[in-house]
C-alpha cells in the first residue's frame, strides 16, 4: 500500500483532488466515536482484503480508504474498477459480538446500504435506491432533446440483451448501479464491510453501460471529503442503534428503513440461485432474517442468497 499522505503527484488531476486524511481523522476519530482509526492510501488491491488481513491487531471502528483499488471485488467475486480519485472506496472493521447474535449479522450489508443512502441524501442531494442485497442505484436523467446527438441515417439494429439494451447503449432516465457493498468475516470473529461508490465518473469512463455515478445523477456536490464524512457518520448512527437493539431489525427500525428504500420490492424479479437454479416472482418483502421474499407460482419463497435481476415489464 502507498500512503496518500505523501504529497507526490497529489494534484495530478485538478478535477479530482485527493482526500484530506488529516481533516477526516479530526472530524471522525473522536472519543466515544465508533471510528477509532482512519487511514487513506493512494492505491491498493482491495481495502477489504487489507483490512481482513490486519483485523486481529485492530480495534473495532478501523477505517481504510483507498484513492484507487486495483483488485477490488464485489459479490460472487466480480471485479470493480474505476479511475483514481473518482469514487469512494473504503472498508470498515466491525465487531458486533457478543452483543449481536451471529445469526443477525446478515443484516450488516443491508444496514450499510441504508446508511450510505441516508448519508448521500444529506450530502449529495441524490436519492439512492437499494437493490437487494447489496447494490446502490441512482437514476441518471435522460439528456434534453436539444442536447442529444443529431440522428444518423437508420441502420439495422443489433439485437437487445436480456436487460433490453443493445451493445453500447446506456439506459437513460433509468436506475443504474453506482456502488456496491461486500461484507466478509475475519478469522478473529469480526466483520469487514467494504463500500465502492462511483462519485465523479463521466459517461465515457463507465465500465459498463448500466453503471452510473453521483455526478451523472445530478449530485449537488461531488466533493469526496464531505461525502465520506456523511456516510461514515450515518453508518455510525445506524450501526449503533442496531447493536443497541441486539441486532433486532424491527426494534432498530432497520427492517422498515430498508424496505422503504429498496427498489427491488414490488417488482417482478428473477433470482439466480447457487447451484445454477433460478426462480421468478414478485418481490414482496424482506423478512426478519434479511431474506428477500418472492411470491411465485409455487407459493411464497424466501431467498437468502443469489443474484437478483430486475425484470422489465413486457
């Protein structure tokens, strides 16, 4: 890892200034705060991997932030890439035991989603929807007609993919994935929760047409320092209430808040399950165990793990 406290090439991209590690520590690492340490590095493979490896020697509340990740991972070992300083890439170390029973730890990625959405609403002025279980979605508005490129003579169109998009076509005015969350257990019984969020990515920098960023969603601010402060303060509040309620998602209001912000609920979805099977139905609830409940032709079915595809109306 390379520390971004070192001033070498700190201002190589004036539109994407570096995070101010000293100011972040001053604002967040305080007596009685959840956050006990905060390190910012210029580049690393994965903040989650680094923090998992160092967990045994750290107190709860350690935060590791990277300006760039070269081997970031999402669920199902999917890769995550973005230009340096274009987003927020960080991991936090949490130790919910012994207060919270292990069987309730599955709520941590959902809790983090609620916290991120709450913080971004306050600091960026962007409504962030939650796609079960760990995706952060933003709506990218369609460009006004007078700003669109002139139409070229029509040519035969390529076939659409399963999401209704042709190769190279981005879904304007639709929800796009701007971030994701990954939670991992450590060898000493802690949990590392990682967040990757696209902040200032431009259209031409998107890794896939269905990706988005806060900038493309019309955020009032893409200054990463206040965004990170807002998200970590929100996470501290939600985690504290959940832990005080011994992980009870109803008593901590977490289950209610997640359902209110979850764009998966009320939609027809396809759940691609471990083992290569799948089921299709309407997502009707998130139960007390954090599972997505589908109403299918065969009855009500809870889904605890899987890849969820939002199906477009025919």
